[in-house]
């Protein structure tokens, strides 16, 4: 039989872990760097909306996807901004946060104390990844929410015409926009796991950030080379832009599920590598 102290100790560990997660999340969102990155992401839909308002819409097929739809319906500002931000700006900010998770603590000399209390190595790693994932959600929905307000302020907003030609009410259009935001946030989770692993390899955060950002660019370049088509389905970037399927009638949730499974595979692989590296790393000496 277990001792009476065992459940109490387990509750204490869980309480300490929750407190650590809350504290680490609050620390991330108190940093000026975090707010500067979120502000830079918020500028993307604002600049798109202002440019189209001043210069007028571009012709069909010119510029990013959905750009020619913005003047007719402001709800497309958020979608267009995600198309612009997904290849570079979102991965760059995610690389900064995930690359700093472990290497930042090591660089500041606080990692050895965090390993001892309150979480231990694997729990610490899980908390750091959860905080990076929270940033992914915050970054994506900063673009979505800012784009929605900018579109509402500068353009008419009405029933949304889907890619299949069907019109849906504004409320359903907003729900589709939130679903697209969730899709893109999930797309960034695999990259966060890569950044977490890179962060366990060094005590220099800039190195982990740069390696993660470069890998995101390289994966997109490989994905654009037809001769390497056989490797495309394995790239974590392969389904980043399939969220357009959510703007069809009915929406294709198969793309959402396929992207989630792809990112889960990358999380499992690089999360496992990060756990192995961190568990065997000399931190306390």
C-alpha cells in the first residue's frame, strides 16, 4: 500500500508544475521583445489594409492569395495577412521564442536551478514547449484579430463568398477565420519542437534561433523544388497553406487533420530528441 504522504506529494508536484507553467508564460509575455514581435506581426494586416485602401485593389492573380478580395469584404484582410506572414514572419518569431527556451536559461545561469526545482528535467522541457506553443497561438491570433478589426474599419464587411462561390453569413465567416487561425497555429507547433531541440544543443540562444529559422526557410525551398517531390509530404512545411480548404463549401476538415498529424509527427520526433539530449546533458557541473 502507498503511504499517506504519496498523494500529497503528487499534488504538490502538480501544483508546482502548474505554478511554474503560469510563471514562465507570464515571464514570456512580460518581455518587451515578445510584445515587439507581436506588434510587428500586427502591422502586417494593418499595412495591407491601408495599402489597399489608398491604392485600390490589385487585379486577380496579382499579389498574395485573397488580396483581390479584400476591397470587397474586409474579412479577407486577416486571411491575406496570414498568407503573407506564414512563410517568413511567423516562423521567425516562433524560432526566436522556441530557440530561447532552454539556451536562454543556460546562458543566464538559471538552468541548473530550474532542473532541481520545481519540475525536474523532463517536466521543465514540457513546460518550456507549452510556453512556446502558447506563443504560437498568440502570434497567429494577433494577425487574425488585428486583420479583422482593420478590415472592419476600412472596408465593407458582409456575407463571405467562399472559393466554391457559396455565400455564408458574417458570423460563419468569422468562425471560418478562427478555424484558419487554429490551422496556422498548429502548423507552427512542429517548428517549435525543432526550436526546442536546437535550444538543448547550445548555451547561445541566437544560435538556436538562427538554426531554427534557417531550417524553416530551407524546408520551404525544398518544398518548391519539383525534383524533390518525393520528400515533400514529410516536410513540416508541406501543408502550411492548405487552410484554403476551410474556405470551401462544405469545408474540408481532412486537410486540417492531415496537417495536425504531420505536425504531431515532427513534435514526437524532435520532442523525443530534445528529451534525450536534455536528459543526458551535463547541467549541474
